[in-house]
């Protein structure tokens, strides 16, 4: 999704260490934590079972942040990477599979994806240069 643990923890208004423990440990989630995920559009059924879409798209494409005291803050536009994940079944499948990998394996796959993206960018640049030379 393109979000770091710190970004996601901030986005759902959890302390970073709490969010890190949620990712690393296989344990039951408290109702208060489930509410935080639901308020930013995460499909709770997916969070608990890994089945179905990862996110629910809000009608107005905005997500409200709500403090512990229940105060609603200004609507926040979801990051573009999050919006892409909301609607792309392949990205959702990749994330579901990556969730079960070790941190080392995730970093390896991330490096492969970054290398692939750089290669695509270089190929596009080469294509532009060839077009300029032939013109």
C-alpha cells in the first residue's frame, strides 16, 4: 500500500508500538482497535478472516478521523496508494499473501518490486531517447 507502519499507526490513531504488535502477533483484537480500523475504511470481516475485500470504499471518498474522546476531526483524503488498494483485487491478494511472510521475505519482495519499477522507468527513458534520435 505504500504506507509505513508509522504512517498507518498515525492514520488509525494508534501508538506505533501498539500497531507493530498487532502486525507481529497473532492475537485477538480489542473492540476499540477494530473500531479504529473500521473508521478508516478497513473491512473488519477481512481483518478478522482474511476473506473478502480489504477495504470498504466510503460513499464520499473521505474518511473521518475520530479521537479517543469521540471528537470528529476534519475529513482526510486517503493516500493514493490506499485508494488503489481499495479497488484492485490483485493488490489485495498480494497484501493478504505478504501478511504471512517473514519481515526478511517481505523486504526481499519489496526490493524485487522496486527493481522492477526502476527497470520499467529506464525502459521508458530509453524509448524516449530512441524516439528523439530517430526524429
